[in-house]
């Protein structure tokens, strides 16, 4: 039986208010994926970090882990650091399917959100 988990991965901040945004996004997403475990993790500066979450999921016998970077663009973390970390865990846990999804990037829906923000500040 396949046990799947999605990990929404954020950068992490020393400010708990910033980290709470990722936690809130996970709360919004969870009801849409009732059959899949959903976690959040941070790359640095906050807990739980990505390494701890992967270890926890491995200990709980998840055999498919999908990491979705909650990043707007492909800087060093997205293009280098995250793939390196996942590569380490693919070697450590060869029986676990560890897949990296795409970062948020360029998307018409994000552009629409920016336009909404522009309109809201113009009307304020």
C-alpha cells in the first residue's frame, strides 16, 4: 500500500509571523487532499526543517514524498540546495520515491494576484 505525503517547503524566517504564512497555506490545502498527508517544512532559520520532516516521514513508512517549493523564483535554494538535500535522502532511503515539484514561478494566476494588489492600493 502506498503512503504518500506532500511537503510544502518554504525558506524559513526568524520572524514567526512570516513562517505562519506557510502553515496557513497548508491549512488551506489540506482539505483538498484528504487522502494524502500534507506537511510543511523550512529550508533554514525555522522548524521543522526539511531534513527533520523527511526523517519523520521515513520513520512513519511513507514511500512517496513530494516536495513542493513555496518559492517565487529559481534561485540557489531551488536550483541547487533543495535538489542536493533530496539527492542525499534518495541515497539514504532508496525505497522512498522522493520527487521535487516545481516552484511557483511565472503563472498567470500570480500575475492576476499582483494586479489585484495594485488595484487595492490605488483604491485605498
